[in-house]
C-alpha cells in the first residue's frame, strides 16, 4: 500500500482595502421586534433595554463602517489636487451653501490602504469625520458628519422628519467636513461691502437703524437665516440724517444661513 504524502496547506492571501465598498443593506439587530405587554414588568424593562442597546450598537457599527470608507478614500487619494485628499468632492451653490457630493473623478494616487491603518484612522484619528456628511434641521436637531455621502444624509434627514414632523418636509441643511488643504481664502468680512445712500427715506435716524434685527447663532441656525442681518441681507446705519444701506458682509446679501459663516 503506497505511503501517503503530506501536502502543504495553502491559504489565500488577504486582500487589502483599495476602494470604497458599495453600500449594501444589512440585517438590523432587533429590527421589527416589540416588547410584548403580556410579560411581567421587570421582563418588559429588560427586553426594552436590550433592544435599545442593540439599536445603539448597530448605529455605532454603521458609523464606523462609514469612517472606514472615508479613511480608505483619504489614503488612496492622498495628495490628490482634485479633491484635496478627501476622495470625494463637496459641491456648493452660488450662495456658498452645501448642495451635495460626488466621487472624485481623478485616478487614486495610491492603490492600497492597510487594514490596520484604516481601522486606526476610523476610530482614533482627529480626521475620522473628514470626508463625511452631516445635516441640520430647523427644529434644532443636528447630526454630526457620519454619512458616506449626501444621499445617505438625505435618507437620515427624511427619517427624522417622519418621526419628528409627521413626514412633513420642513427644510434642512447638509454640510460636509473636508480636508482644507487649499490656500486660505480671504474672509468675507475683510472685503469692502457695497453701500448705498437712501435719499428718499422719511424716517428718523432711530427708526432707520431700528431695521437692524440681529439674531443669536442658535436662533439664526434654526430659522436658516444669517445671524448678522436677520435674513434681510442688508445693514442700516444713519448719521446726521444720512441713511445708508450696506450689503451684509457675512451672507453677502443673500440673507441665508451658511454652515461655514464666521461668528464675529
């Protein structure tokens, strides 16, 4: 009987993370389960706490996965002049407000990202939220950047509106956190604002200046307007019966709230 020869056991080599994974629906722990009312009160309390803990753990896992995706994009697009190392591009409107995000069209500068480095960057790096998207609601609710893109952030905002506002769209703002590696731009407050002298006004100096209605930062953010001009887009000043209207230097005349607007 021929002797058996030992064969070497081969294992496939591990693949390193190179590109962002495609978002796929995952089974939610405890989703759809409800605490029955037929069990004793102590058991109901224990089941409720277990479902709450499962929900929190599932939400945390989803956030960590999004941070890992963002870390992979940052590492593979490090030094990219198109996205400045974000891996995706945040788009803005004419008024400077955030309008969405799209993948960086440029070719990645690196082809590999180590698993350990990705895990460390997703949990302990100060830039762990860089490249992610958050949202704010006029009711005061604010979600930190934790979503992969604007599409995922929109889903979360609609879910909030469904629970808090009965499914009615009340308006919201999205914002993205990016690595600002470009040259610093000149603040709006340092420019020369446009001014206009009103010669047809019959108001007194006190009445003219009373048109200024500045708001607190919190109130302005909840209303979606500029805190400096109160949404009017202009500032009013008077001296010796000369009434002047100045374009608001914070919102540049739009009257809208900006997530990146200066506070002073």
